[in-house]
């Protein structure tokens, strides 16, 4: 599977589709059964090219984080929301239910609530936890948010459901 014009920086799988994000600013959707290209997202926005750094795919929603601190939400392959969430690159995103966790260059872990109905999707900021170094990865598991930092540490935050 090829077609990106730069580094492939993120992968996600959902419902028989492989999503690949790239530094070229595009997201490609591939069939898992025959590896064919299904569609390309973001390629038609040349003036707004910013590297895709992380992806989450869940049902008909795709969330991408970008190097400019922006989160883009796609539903059924249509861009429906673009939100400035961080000051600088967002290296890591995680999701649990309606909660979206993001972290990156600004050393913050942001918690947002995803609000969705038949007509729109919105992001509501819930809170932010400042850190002492750049956030490089996030993992939510059994009520805990594990946060990897570039200072070689992992911090654990407890979140109830």
C-alpha cells in the first residue's frame, strides 16, 4: 500500500478499514480485505497542509491530531469539525467513550468531551493537566490514563467512568 507523499506517521483500524496518516497532511483509507485505496482525506486542502501525527477511528468517526495543535474530526469521510486544542504539535490522542485525551508539545494533557448527534459533532473542553515535559503518548486503560513524556517518565492519572 503506497501513495503518501511523505512519512506515514499514524495508523488506525476500524470496521475493515486501515487509516493511514502522513506528514503530507493526508489520511488514506485502505480496504483490509484487498489492500485497495478507498479514499483520501485532506488532500484537497493544499493551503492548510499540516502533518497528521495521530489517529483514532471509532465507528463512523475519525479523529486526527496535527502538528499545528489542531484536531480534525471526520464523520463518514467528511470533515465536520476543526478545533485548535494545543499550542504546538499534538503527538498523542486517546479516547474512552465520549472522552478524548490529547497531549503534545505544550506539555499539557487536555481532556475533552465529544458531543455527537445526527447533525453535528462538537468538542467541549473539560480540563487540562500541565506537565513538565512534552507528551509523547497516551493510553487509557481501566480508569487510568497513562501518559508518556520525552523526559523518559510515565505518569498515571485516574479517571472514573
